[in-house]
């Protein structure tokens, strides 16, 4: 297994300078950077291997099809599930739309869908639309005052309402909180509630074992896990997945088409019409291969230590308020400084080469509950190091001096 | 505060931190909008920060009157520059005026990018639209 400290060298963008400042990339929750291995695989595919899949008898097409289907095996193995339980999509957002569409077919005005207050808009709006179509009710799990999910309150709400579906992020994109989904899924099992886990922020950091988690569905985006943009997927427990209705239709997903009637293949084929994002899928597999060479426990230990260092130094700056769960966190600090606007802070930090996100992080309801209009979010990955933390803290201090 | 003054101050400040310091100081000179005028109908959509904008015509002088405010210091400073640029212009003159050229000459062109986080372009478009309406 690889030494975590040396992995940074695999990410060419981290050597860049912008406006005369070395780049300090602390926006991995928005998108992770890509290692050379992923970049090279995509480049080589277009240079030497490009061909459509599932169609040709020629060698290139057969090779591309083999690589494409091997990628499904790679992701399935990573998540500890079967390849036929993985459906490719354009990313977590499309996966959630697909599930909200499919799972809502069985809902009516007596049905209930539960979500958490921490959700990204992508895990709110598709369910809201499902409620509009079916008359189902949307329930929101409770939050404690300190910006942490109220676990006991959440379980009690689930037991009281027995919702048809619980859809919850494994990790909050805005705050980094790791939610206690194990206990929520366990409670849902006894209630007959189907569980959907938004894994966009957990896939790379926590590498979840879906058999151990025992969720029914899990969605992910490649680009948040070292892979390319525009591709991702979902896991579905096969007996549930295969009963979902088709979402998009077209070529390749069919068994037989007449002008009167069409029949479809079994999952995952029936959910993947048209030419897929072949290079994206192969790039994602390269990203997962890369992650497989890193010890998960070493990675988590490294990220946790870096997060603790960042958090501790940030807390020493008077006037800084950090939001969310600082005990169970993947490495995101979401904060404000006094009454200064997050826009001003992030704009000034950028002049020092620091890339952070500012705003509501596509989680407006959460921001309302925290009583802020937004935050500055610095998010870490294993390719960050103490020098990045120091760079950021120094830039923040200089920014504060400029504002005070 | 006039545009010559602004141009001079910005050209004398070296480095982005110094430029932003000046921009924030321009913003401080802009009077704060009374709370009663900070209403949804005056918000410019497409901005990450809140921007309230009023464009009217001084009938006797036939000049544009601009009032604007923002909840962020940097955008408020940029508003001060925009207001100084349009101040005293007739609606016809304003329609002909290119804020793009001005921001380019000030070295602030990145603020006019149509990216999600930046609403300066939206503000300038809004002023142009109102100027055309009043012309």
C-alpha cells in the first residue's frame, strides 16, 4: 500500500500557480482533482481505443465493451455488490431523479417520503416533484441546535410516520457531517421503509461497504471521487432495481421493438439507453483502481488528522464560527467570520491562491435552519497537506486584516 | 466620487489585495440604502450576493439617477464604480456607454464574467435595459 504523503505528486494540477500564487485547492467537495492515471486512461482511450460498446463485432468494439463492463465489476467490487446492481448515469443528480421517478410510481396521497434537513437540492427537489405527482407527503428529520442530525428524534419520527422512502445523504456536502445512517437504515428495515443513500460526498472518503450498510439504493458521482465529470451511477438491490420502471428510453435498452409494443432488457441494461459515457466509465474505473491502492484506514486516519489540524487553527481565530458536526466529519470546515459576507471572504482568499466555495452550497433549507445566508466552505482530500492548511490559515488572517 | 478619481486610485494600487482594499473603500462612500427600500422587487437576479438597484430619470436634467446597495463589501464597491460611471449621463448616453470597456481599462474584467458567482454583468445589463426604457 502507498504512503499517503507521496500521493499528492500524482495530481498535476496541484503544482499550478494562479495569479502568481501557488494553488491551494480546498474545494474537493465541489469536485475532486484527478490523478495522472485517470487523465492518461481517458487520453489513451480516445487516442487508441475509441469505439462504441455493445454493438460492433470488430476488435475495437469488443475491447471497448470488455473495458466498459469490467468497469462495472470494478465499481461493484469497490462497493461490495454485484455488477448487475450497478446502473450508469450522468451522476448523483440523475441517479436521484431516476429513483424519485421510479420509486414514486407506487406512491399515493397516503404515502410519505422522509429526507434530512442537510440535503443537497438534488436530494430535495426530485422528491418534492414526486410528492406533487402523487400527493405524498415530504417529511424532514429533526436537527439539533448545533447543526447535527437529531438521531434519536429522527428514529422516533421514522417510527411514528413509517414513511415509504427515506432518502438521506451519507455525508452533508455543506458541512461535512457524517450521518448515522447505519442506525437509520436499521430502523427503516423494521418499518418496511426503502432506503436511498446519497453517497456523492462519502464514496471517496468513506468507501462504504453496501452489504454492511444494508441500504436499498446508493447513488454516486465519479467527479467527486477522482473520476471525470458527467458520469456516475447508482446501486440498487437487484430485486427492487429490476422492478423499477424505465426512465429514459431508446436504443440498446430493448429486447424487442415493434410499432405496437416494446419489451425491455433486465436491469441494468433497461436503464441505459443510447451510447453511454464510455470514456467516463473507464475513467471512473481507473479512479477506483487508484483508490484501491490506498489503504482505507490509512486514508481516513490521514484525512482526520489534517481536518483536526485545520479545525484547531481555525478555531484559534477570534470571530470565526464553524458550523456542523466537528466530531464525525469527512474533512469540511464550513464557517463565517463575524458579520463579514462569505462572498467577500472567498473573493479575498482567492487573491492568495486559495480555492474555497462560498454561498449556500445548494442547501438553502439548511442555511435557513442555521440562520445564515451562506458560509465559506474549505474541503479537504487526501492529496492536501499541512502546507495547504498553513497557506489557507495565513491567507485567512491576511483577509481578516484587510476587512477589519 | 468621480470616475477619474476611481481610475487613478485603482491604477496606483498594486496587487489584487490593494485593489480590493480600494474597491471596498469606494463602497464605504456609497450611502446605505434605507431598509424600506431593500425589497425583493429591487433585487437583481443572477447575483450570488444581494444587490438592490433603482434606476430612475431626473426629468428636469434628463439625467439617470442610480441608487444601489449590496450586502457584500466588494460588490458594493463595484456598484460605486458603476454608479460613478453612469452618473450624469442621459439615457441615450447610457445606452451607448460600454461598462465592459470601462471594467477592462480598470483591470477588473474578470468581474464581468457570466459565471454563476458573479452578478456584475447582471447589474450592468439591468441598467442598460432601464436606460433603454427611459430613453
